[in-house]
C-alpha cells in the first residue's frame, strides 16, 4: 500500500514531509495530534506510519505501544530529536520498525521508508508451528501448548526473521540490520539478550536449545 500517515505537530516539518512524499507518489495524510493519530491508525488502512515521539496528549511511544497491543501491524517509523541509545531501543521495543533521529535528510527518510516496506513485504507466512509452539504473526501472538505466552514485539520480529531464513546461520550483524534496522546503534549483546529471552519462551530447555541454535563464531540458526 502507498498510503502514509504522518504524525508530526511541527507544522513546517509536517508540510515538508507531506510535499516530499507526495512527489514520490505516496498518498499522504497528516495529523499533529496523538489521540487522533491512534484513531486514524485503527480505523483506516495505511501502508506506513511516520510517528514523532514528542506529541501533545499522547507521545509516540504510548501510541506505538497501544497500536501493537491492539494488533495493528502497520509499519511504524519513529522520528525524534532524542539521540540517546536507550530511547532508540525503547522505540523498537514497543513495536516500531525503524527509528530516525532529527535532523535528517528527506533522502534518508525515503530510503528508510522503502527499506521498511520492502522488509514488511517479505515477511513470509502469517503463522508457523514447531514443536508445541504456534506463532500467529497476524495477531502478534505466540502460544505454547495452547497457552498464550507474553512476548514483546521485538521478540516476535526476531523469531520472524529466523523463520524466514529457516536452516540458515544468521550473524548478529545480519540480525541487527534485518530486525532492528540498518543504522541502528545497538551492540551484539542486545541480540544475545533477546535470543536468551526468546529461548525461555520457545525451547523445551532454554539451556540446551533445540530450535535457536548457536553456531560458534558465526551467529545463530533456526532449526524448527
């Protein structure tokens, strides 16, 4: 889909984004109100949401968390003037697909949009079963032996990447690019921590993994 919702309360920036993306052929809608943005995202079909963090009434983190909780899977790129790594990680943890720090060039944002839409279009199957695990990516749910397991958006995205590349060894750098997005400045340790958490939820024995296998010196492989 080519409809984009821009959620930005700075009029000049919002207008510039709208003009630039409209020239690229996207159908663009703009709002500067967080509550209105949440309503539009729930009620209308958008291909992508560009979401500023600092908004009146509801900030971008809250909106993103709320939409993912309500199973709205529309890709989200967050915009922020904050440069701290913790804020970037928080944005991705609550379910954003990418994170762009202000100031940015229109060319960079266009590239990020195309990359996110390309990744989403190559998501693979909406559901998967292995062992006693059932994953429904459409509903953002993971069940083990029929029971719902609380899983973060990032864990589901990580598992989705492994399922798409079943049987192939993925390096930490590859996982960072594919799951967190290119240009995201997080360490390899972040990948290891998320995989450790995911193993606790899907493995019969987290300390002796059967599905998410470590490949020494290379990365991880999904053998489900």
